[in-house]
């Protein structure tokens, strides 16, 4: 018997009616002869509500203090509710089903509360449940440390739970059911002309996710890519049988026949730009700046340094996520004399817009098309960063949607056939 993992996100678990629809999709796969493990998210909006409660009780929203283990006890609870409800629904339909929490599976994670990483999933308990004929329902997002403390995997983490369970269970595939019917050339909520991709390479999906396309959590793609676990993204708003030839397969590049130079446009508003003015242009200054940020666990994304026209001074600019902007600025101000800069500016009215595609490796002129398209819309580029398969620009946040649509058209993405 082949094994299959099916994951349902928050909107797919939003109420009992949707849970019943998910149960029908699960039942159809079980009827088709699969041993099924289902991974579920909390009902839509539930995790935000739980996070807000922890805020009131002490932990600042979005800034989980390392070691704030009670935050995880609270926010992990949303997934437990939906797992139990789905297992009950399946039972009422006549199927043998049971829930298995993160600590019962167990999904062993690191101790980084609020952003834990899965380190191991021993498969004995899952195997036993499958052998006993159960459909197993696992609450996503949650795990347990080797010391037995509850952890969570970071927002959107149920995708990662699903891929990890698929790997542990040696499933043939991990199906991610969500509120869109696949991965699109850009967020269909921003560009209605966005087209569904039949297939997307792991590497492209990894870039798309890390550059802001929240359809899959970045870590889930990284994990799937490392283990060659195929992911299929598809709609949960259908009845069994209606998903034929639907969805998007995330797979190896070699399996994709119809290749595009640029496969997608991603954007992120979770950006803040910090500029250090009049930084001494001497050896060791950048090391001093970034060592301080690293010590505070602040992730830096784009970095640009430019020399002043005269004198031995430079300006340096870097970006961090918005929630880290204040902490980063405070750290820099605290070290102003030691580092020796004149002034600091913080701007969080910025957004990052990126194009992604493996075809960039072998085609020239890709960047020029991007810069021309943006300039034609009067959009100023503040920072540029590139890698082998992506180009990102930082722009004024007010132009985000305009930029996404302009780039989508410039690379002919509204023309491609799904
Ligand atoms: P779930 O609750 O099922 O995990 P998410 O809200 O996390 O769902 O992810 C699905 C959403 O991702 C879609 O509703 C869509 O707005 C957004 N999204 C962003 N970029 C893309 C993209 N390129 N393709 C499809 N969806 C995207
Ligand atoms: N419920 C969690 C969140 O909202 C995890 C998930 O849905 O993937 O972030
Ligand atoms: Mg999600």
C-alpha cells in the first residue's frame, strides 16, 4: 500500500462545513487504497488570536523571546482542536481515524521556541497506526523537544510539518490543500492575470517562498528539496474527483519540459531599510556592524555600501524585517561612537519585489527588462540584489502592486498556458 500525506491549511479548516469537505477528500484517498496521514492547521485566524493572547499575558507579538516556552504551549493549541475535529468527522463517516499530536508522533524539534526546527520523526508510532488501519491526523505547526517541551515551527509551519511527516512515513507525495488551486506566477490576489504553473522546480519554489510568496513555508520547500519529496499544491474547495489535472507539482528541474526564463514574481512588505551615513571607510567596519546584528539574532538581507564623493567615509545601507527594525536601529545607536558613523536613518515604507526563474542562468538581458519595466512606470529602484536564479529590488512600498503587475506583463507571464 502506498502512503500519502494530505495537508489542509487554515481556510480549509475554517469551520465544520469545511472540515467535512476536507474529510471527504481524505476519505476518497483512503478509498483509493492509500494509507493516509493528514496534517492540519488551526482554523483561519485562530493562531493570530492565540498570539494576541500571549501578547496580553507577556510575550510581545511576533517577537518570541528565546526560551519563552509558554508561548508555544498556547499557540500550538489551535491545531490540536482541528486535528480532533477532523478525526471525529472521519469516524462519523465510518472510517478508522485517530489524531496523533506532535508529542505523540513524536515530532522532535530543536529548543528554539517559536521557531523550532524539526530534527527527527521516529516512524514507529506512525507505522503502527498505519498497520492498525488508521487514518492518522497530525496537528501541524507543533513539535516537542527531547526534554518533552512543546514547540512551534514558526508561522506557516504546518507546511513543514506535512513535508516532514511525508518523509518520515516514506509517503509517495505530500499534497498541500489550500485556498488557491496551485502555485501561480504571482499572488493571484494582487494580479488577477496570474497563471497557474503546472510544475515548478524546487529551487524556484524555494526562492519564491523566501521572497514572500506565502503559499508554502520556505522551510517546507527546503526540506522537500533535500529529500526529493514531491509536493502537490491544490485546492481544498472542491469535491473528490474534481482535482484531476489540477494543482501544481513542485519537483526536480529535470522533470519540467516547458521551461520559462522567469517563472514568477514575488513580493514582501515585511522590509525595513536602515542607512548608516558617514561610516569610516576602513577595514573592519562592516564586520563590527554585522557582528552586532548577528549577536542579537537579527537577520540582514540586502546590503549596499557606497563611497562618499570626497573624504574617507562611506554610506552603508541594509535591510531587515520590519519587526527587527527598531531593535537593529537601537543596537546601531548604542554602538555609534564605537563604529563611528555620523547618522542613521530608518525607513519602513519599502517593499522588495523579485523575479525568479531557473532560465536566468542561461539567458541574458533579464535584468535589463526588469529595470526598464520599472522605469516605464516611474518606479525608483533603491537597492538591487541578485543570485543565480533571482533578481530583487527594493522600492517605495506604495508602488508594490504596480511593480508586480508591470513585471508580470514584462516577462509575458500573463500569456503562459497552465
Ligand atoms: P494556508 O492557510 O492553506 O496555509 P496560506 O494563506 O498560507 O494558506 O497560503 C495561500 C495563499 O498564498 C493564497 O491565498 C495566496 O494569496 C498566497 N500566495 C502568494 N503568492 C502566491 C503564488 N505565487 N501562488 C499562489 N498563491 C500565492
Ligand atoms: N496555524 C499556524 C499559523 O497560522 C501554522 C500554519 O497554519 O501553517 O501560522
Ligand atoms: Mg500557509
